[in-house]
């Protein structure tokens, strides 16, 4: 049986959690058995039915005062209790800040290795050892890792798997109140404040993203790429150097310290493709690079490349799009 830790918000299970559930189904087909989910603390209305539409047959809900606020150790205690009750062979969590922290606590408690930022399963396993592929070096490289011990503990890299619905199954909700220790409660969230408006939503959900980097030349050099993004119904993104120089706002930044995107098409203009930027765009299905340097990492890693000045290439593309649309 595979247990998936599910994070929630007011709307239900988060997108990265549904991606983890989808990965859990793939893992369940490999190992045999069902997929269960664990929700800790607040449980939005309808989340059990939502998870049933993603193949989850049982939803375990950890309740109690100890879970009224987030804490890495106390959430790990809930996961450990759910695993003990269900006999789970593996536990999967989204590769979010909470998912990574909770799984690290859990692996330490169980004295087993943890695989972070998993993007897929190996083609075969070595005996009882589970073989997974994961992102390392900020997503610049992939590593195969063996998990020889059970239970297997892993997180799924955000947007590495597409959340897929299946015909809804019959779902059972089981509430329980795990025991926790004083040590589990030492570090917890004690207060929260309203966050600043999240302006990155359009970027992370866009099917087409047009990006620009140092090659833009300055704050005035984004007219062409902004127009291309508008023509394609997409969003504009930038590299870290662009925001560091104050040319564009931070919420447009793509990369390890910005947004991670997974569009159908990413057009990277004048971006060299440093490891930190690649970590934010590696999940793009198709990448078109426009750059004067044919040896730039973004060019060598891209699906397609145009070697040329973005200030010449992009306006030509825009003109052709407008011409074809009459």
C-alpha cells in the first residue's frame, strides 16, 4: 500500500499534492496494492471526494489540538502513525517546502534513506530495492537512486508529474488522533500574517511562457518579448539577473529562487541558462532558445534553437504572427 501526504488549501488538495497522488498510483502499480492519502489538521469540505477522483480509496485524517498549526516534527508523527496503522510500503509527499521537511523528519525517525525531488521510477528494481530517478544540482542533472529499505520515503518534484484524474472510486474517510510527544511540539508555526498578493500565478499556470534575460539589454528591451507573450496568449518571465538589475519585477522571475514553470512551450530569449534558471524551467515540455551564443547552456539543452539577436528574431516572429492572422 502507498500512503501519500496531501497538503490542502481552502479549495481542497493542492496541485502538487495531486501530482504526488498520481505518482503514488504509478508506484502502486509497480508494487501492488491501493493508494491511501493522509490529511493533517484542517480538512476542507469535499477533499475526500476530490481525492477519490484521483484513485484514492481511503483518506486518513489526523485530528487534534497538536495539529491545529503546522510543525515538521508533529506532522511526521502523524505520518508515522498512519503508516503503522496501514502497513504502508512507501510514503510519497509533494516536493513542497512542507513535504520536504516532513519527509526528512520521517526518514530520520524510521532510520531509512529519503529520496527528494523524484521525477520518475526506474525501468526495473534491484530485488527489493526501489529504483527512482530524481533531480539533483538544482534540476541540472538526473540521478538514479536505490531505496533498499522499507518503508520507502520520497518526495515528488513539483510539476514533474501531471496530475491525472481517473474514474472515481469508493472512498472511506478515517479520522484518528495520533499521539505526539513534547519534543514533537517544540517547533511549530505560532502565528501567520496575510501574504503579499501572489502575482506569479499567471506565470506558473501559463501554457506558453516567453522569457528574457540579460540579452534584453535594459529595462526598455522587453517590448518585443512582451508582445510575443501577448500574441501567444502566454506570460512573460525573466531570469534572475533581470530582477537583480531592477529591469523587471521579482514575481516574473523563473528559477531556483523564483517560480518553477511547466508550460507546453517556453521561449527563452537572451538567457544563457545558468543552473539556477534551468531548475525553474526544466519541466517545460518544449523549449525554444533564441541566443547569439550557440554554446550557451540554454541553447544546448533546448528542444529547438535560433542563433541570432533576440531584438531581430522576436520582432520578426511577431510580424509573421500578425501577418498570418491578417
